[in-house]
């Protein structure tokens, strides 16, 4: 216990030279979070009301994922205090870290509290909201209000906020709607190239018609100018018409080994003309195996969409598809060749069990 308390004291002492000790501070925070000592919990909770901003900031850092290896057993005590402190905090930097800590709760019960900071005057606080929102309702679809906040943040005056909000809308949720697509379209020509690339990837993930032409134009540029996200967008589209351009890149980069060459190889495999047939066979195997595993419960597995955007969702005993949990996005980062069916079956069974539990 004394050793852990000493680490807390050591962390506070770094405040005088924090710019030169970020790595040391991060290591101390990780140790305190993992050890999750009751004494440190009490010290950090008290520090939320300390007069010195650094003490409050250090508390936010430690409390954000306190005890996470054990499922954050102190959450019921930590999250209300972090939310209260964030509402009262006047220092922009400290408020940013408190909002970030609130988002790390990944508890849908606190989603509305997080959303109150979406219009904060400080860009850093809005950034914390944009980064946290997609994971806040862990395992659940984003609420309409959460989607609306991300759409608003995707048009923020700060490019970092736009980038993260566009990433959240485009890649961190599989949800789709005219409003989401309109927000992504609005960012395609953003002054910030990262936000524009995230928008393109998000539209490609949804099979939007405009994405294909944009991706083809992007990958037909000289190799050094091809952005990684454009290559990933090509893989998301899985359109055989992209194969000539992708193969030309693969040939030009032959002998290299980096993220770009891996993304090209993945996109080529996804765009294979035979992939849809192989994918359908894999999907049928997953559905049959899951239905066998949950036989007798009345639940089953429903399939929506086609490769590469197939979703697998729980079907309730009354025949209605249950939308209370995030669906299995079958082809997320995968190709039909060598697909791990057993792992997918296990994930789908877990999703059905979770949905069934919520219905009780």
C-alpha cells in the first residue's frame, strides 16, 4: 500500500517539470490504475477539489480508467465524482482531461452528461467529447442525440475536432442514415486532409456511390501521394473495378513492406471477383452454427446486407431483429480466405446472449 501511495506523491511532484516527464507520468498513471489501491482512490477523489489545477488534472488521469483490468470495480464511486468535477471546472485543460475521464467510463448511463460538453467553448473539451462519444455507450448503437452531436462536431471550427468526429461517424459506428452520409459528404473536400480522408473511408464503408470515383482518383495518383486511408477505403468498397489500379500500385511497391503495401494486398484480396460467393458461403456457415448453438432459446441469427457490408444481428423469439446491441460486422478487417468462422460464431452467440439478457 505504501508503495502505491508513494507513486501518487511522485506523480504530483512531476507537475513542476511535466513537459519533460510525460513518459514518466504516463507510466505512473498506468501503474496506479492497474494496482487500483483503495488509498489512491481516496487520494484522487479528494484531489478533484484541490486548489492546484495540476492536482485535479492528475486525479482525472488516474481516475479515467482506474481498476480497468478488473472491470473498473470502483466505477459507481468514480464516475459521479468525475462528472461533478467536470461541471465545476474552470480550467480548460483540466476540464478536457475530466471530460476525457468521463468518456472512458464507457457507460451509456453517463452519455447525456458527456453530451453537455459537446458545445464547450474550449476546443480541447470538444475534442475530448468527439474522441469519447463513439465508445461511451459500450456495445450499444449510438443514440440519435449522440449521432447528432458527432455530426455537429464534424463541422467544428477546430480541425482536430472535425477529424475525430468524422472518424467517429465514419469508422467507429456501422450505423447509416442520410444525415450521417450528408455529414461525411460535407467533409470530403475539407481543408484538413485527415478529416477529408476519414470522410472518404466512412462513405466507402457504407458503399456510397461517390466514394468509388474518389477512391479510384486517389489511388491512381503517383504512389508517394496515395494516402493510407484511401487504400483502406478501396478495401472497404471491394469493387473489382479497382483491381487494375491496385495491382499497378502493388507492382510499383514490390519489395517494400509497410502499412501501405499491406493495405494494397488487403484491398486486392477484398476486390477479388470471387470474394462475394466465398463470403456468402462463410456467412451461411456462421448463421447455421450460431442457430445450432442457441437452439431451444427461441433466438436465432439474422443476416442483413451483402459482402462486404454484411451485418449479423440477433433475432428475437417473436421474429423481430433486435437492435439493442451492436451487430457483428462480418467483414471488418477480414477477407473470405482463411476467415475464422469459430471466432465469429462465438462473438455472435455472445451478442445474442447479451440481447436476451436485456429483454428479461
